[in-house]
DNA sequence: CCCGTATTTGCAAGCGCTTGCAACACTCTT
DNA sequence: AAGAGTGTTGCAAGCGCTTGCAAATACGGG
C-alpha cells in the first residue's frame, strides 16, 4: 500500500479547467500551448505539487533519460572521480544515472545489462568488467547506446574511449632516462586489463628500443596492498631497480610506502617512481607522485556528448591523451 | 528514432500460444501459472530476448524499485565507500540505485528530490546537504521513503541514521590522556554539519570535565588541503598542541603531512593524532592513523532493511557505534 | 459417473502519459 | 464578406504492463 498519493495530469487539468493534453503539452518543450493556458496549468501544477511521471512518459516517448553506469570497486579513487564527472555531465544533459555495482560474481556485468534493458535505459556506460558479446549485441539491437571506457575490446556499435597508454608509458620511460636511472621495473597488477597491459608493453618496448631491459612483476588487484607486495618482489632483486613505473597510482602509493619504510630508500634519490591516474592522494605531500592524469572530464564529455547526438553514427572510438604531471618522485623534472 | 526494437509481452504470448496475462504472470513471483505454461513462456521469452519493461510495470504496480542516492563530493573516500555499500545492499534487495550528484548549486538537493519524485522513486537516501522542509514533506506525502545519513536534523516520517559522535569524541580524548598528552586541539572544517559539530562538542566537553581546555580551529571543506591549513594554524600556537583530534580522516592526513614535512614533528612522539571515518588511506603506512570506523555496512543494512519493510512504521532513528581503530598515530595503545 | 473444490486462464479495464488528427478560433488579405 | 493561413485545443488511441473477475479446466471422493 504505497503512496499512490501522486497527483496526475488529469487532476491538474481539472483544476486549471483545461484538457489533459494541455497540461501534457505545457510540460513538453516545443509543444503548442498558448501563454494563457500554460500559465494556468503551471499555477495549478504548482498548487497541487504535480510532477510529470517520467516512467509513464518514457513509455510513450520511447526514451527514458536513464543511463546505466556499470562499475565495480567504485570506492577506488579513480573510479569514484570518473563517476562523479559522469553523473555531473549526465545531469547537465538532463539525463539521469543509474548505478549498478558489479563487485560480486563474474557474470554480473551481464546481469547489470539485463537490468539496464529492463529499465529501458537509453544507454549503458561500462567502467569495469567486460560483458559477453551476446548481451552487448542484444543491448545494441534493442537500440541502447553503449560506451566502454578503458575496456578496449571492440564491440560493434559501441563507443570506445581509451587513452594513449603506450605513448604515455614511453614518456615515462624517457623521464626516467633523463633522471639518470639505469635499472627499470614495471609494477603491474595481475588482472591484465587491456589498458594496464598496454602500459606495460609500451614501457617495455620503449626500453627495448634503447636496448634496455625491464623487470616486470604482476600481482593482485590494482590496489595499495598489491603495491606493497610488488615492492617486496622488485626491491629485493639483486640489481635493485632505481626506476619503477607503476600501472596505477594506488600501486605506486603502496610501493613507495614499502620502499621508504621497509627498505629505507629515499625517493627520488634512491628510487624514482611514476604512476598513472593522478588520484588525489598522489598530490599529497607524503607521495608527491609524478603521474599521468586521467582526463576524467574529457572522458565524461566525450561519452555524454556522443549519447546526446540524435542518431549517433554507430559506434566509434576516441583516444585521449594522458598528461604527465611532474611532481617530486622523479629526479630533475 | 530510438530503438523501439524491444520485444513486448504480446509477442512472447503469441509465440508461446498463450495470453498476455500468462506471460505477465510468469514473471510475477507468486502468480498462478501452471508449470507447462510457464515453461513455454520462458522458452519463448528466451528465444525472443524478452525482458519485462520495468517502467510499464511500475506504472501499475505503483512501486518502481528505484532508490535515489543524493550525494555531493562523491569522490571522497568515505562517501564512495558508503555508496558502494548502499548499492550492493540495494541490489541484493532487488532495488536499483539512481545517483544524483548535488555538487553544484545550493538548491540542488531540492532539485534532486524533484527528480526522485518524477521518476517515482520508492525512496531517497540523502548523504549530503539538507533538503528544504517543504520538499521533504512533499516527498513523504507522496509516499516516498526517506533516509538521512549523518544529517541529524529531524524530519517527520524519515529514517535518521547517525553515529554516536559525542561518545566517540570522548573516547578520543581519553585515548589522548592515556598517551600522556597535555595540549589538546580539535581540527574542524567550517561547514558545520551536525555530525562534525557533535564531534567537536563531545571532545570539548570531555576535556572540560577534566578542567582542560581545547584549542579549536575551523577551516574549509573536510578535505586534505584544509588539514594542511589547520596544521599551520594550530601548530604555530605558542603552546603547541601535542594531541589533535580531527573531524575526519582527510583533515587528519593533511594535518599529519604538514606536521611532519613543514614542522618536522614526529608522530606520535611529538604529536598524537586521531581521525574519523577510517578511510582506506588511514591504514596506509605513511599515515597509520588511529581513527573511528564508520560502519558503512551497518549503515547500509539499516537503511535498506528499513526500506524493505512493507509498511514502515513512519520514520525513526538509528544510532550506531563508531569503533575506535588503534594504529600508530597515538602513543601507547 | 457426477459434483464440489481448487487451480489455471483469458478478458478487459486501467496505470499516467503523448500525439496525430480534426475542429475551432483568430487574424489578415483581397 | 469570404477565404487563406496560423495557432490552439480536445478527442481518442496507444505505450506495455498488472490484476480482479468470471469462465474453464482439472482433480478427488463418493
């Protein structure tokens, strides 16, 4: 026995002495209503506390204004700031975000997309995990837009947003070279998502071009604690690295803390570190980490403006630059 | 010319050779359908890729399954982890979260609630800001549930979830006493939300009971950078505090960094610090901050289980314990 | 084999909204 | 004064679903 105390257009119409259609048109931008009618409708609506029922509207309009954000580990700094940017942009475009958490099982991205279909979302934006091909197709076939952020794998009809990871990695390598580093390492998580792997490969191949070698370790999720473990593995090698490029900032933070507290290394004197994401903590003075900025606002812009296009040219791909932020974790600069 | 390529119950019915009602009932738990019919319906639905249209369903059911999360600064660690906990619980209760960001203007919480009404959300959970009384009433009158987390101010019919902030503050004070501290300070933001103020007052009054004084500074939002500023203000006082209770962990991190790097103080030898929220960073070894845990999972449980109650006893109030996590930023322990 | 009871099924109305269509009311022109 | 043109309005059908009701069917006991 829920509310049901919602005011309907009928009631507003009665009070204003007009037809239901008139009130409907009043709240439909661009519809033909005289000023006088509009005034009376607005007044009645105000008095009664009427709000257009978006659910019913979506039924006929065939457009719900709902956009699903599908994400896991959303308490991670980078994810959180991306979500923030996205919700803001979506709201400016008068769309609304539905948040679906996919922390749990493996098929839950598919599950999430089914939800998206059930709520007739206009679009889904996927920040984590990779949906099954069949379900993506179903989404796209039923007219849903789909945006994949840092997911890489191509999906017909979807918009792909990625960064120039390899290029960034290369710049990281050059920065280390300039700082006079000689033993290079790459600290990666073992989840192996395309963007993390691209950073690793970019870094390795940049080194290879100079005939140099890179020690690589992969461990755990992309989190602080993994960084600590990676430090143990990398900094105990016989020829201790003096330059570590971390697949992301969280790993870098863990690695730096371990390097300083357990191995008594000074940063950047004994060890140079570069990260990726430019999370807020990287700018904290304990870390002062040189890193690459994820252009969250640009990403959100690209995603939302593509969604806003009337009949989007099916799919596409955007590549964005990750800018290097110089801080104190690398000598020179 | 959006999709419209959605399969409707009619089509499934035709293919399965049954009536529309049969397919509707198949997807309505507890409705009366024979096994045989159900089987055929499911099969047809599967083949066609049918998903119940939740929008249409909500229209008649008068219950949408949508819960609005109204939040600002959602990229802040504590907020992000609360949102994560909430979305997870909501999904388990087969509800879905709509995220509304209220970073922008001041009336935007009201704006957000209007959205919630338009989408006929079953409930709104407010994590930031304080809606106008009139709009809260409208929500509640139209049968919407409302949960206020750490907002404190009473609203008829709403569920209030708060922590024992004063009690926690008192425990912080005692911890400092035990550590042998003598000059107490409280570092607060100047946003003055009830929970922050309760911590401040709790701390002061605990000190007062011992006939002791507390230096209080308030500055900026509850963020790292404010902590840096607060350090400048507090640690330059003639009788330098040797114990600072920070209104939240973000402030504490800023304050600790400034204390160490600018004032060359050792923690906890020269300065003891306690924070509040237990964000992930507090456990990082650079901070190793003694702090109070926000019981995010408990909070989410309370909120969601209250929402799940069929006809909730109008409103109420839950107070939860904030547990003290001992780490290295306080001597002894 | 028949009847009472229990289960299943289809019909049709209704949820709140949009929108094409036709009717209507104006204003201008000639 | 009639007709063309423009703008506004109401009617009614339809969006996809649920659900009360009554008809139909199945089941079990005598």
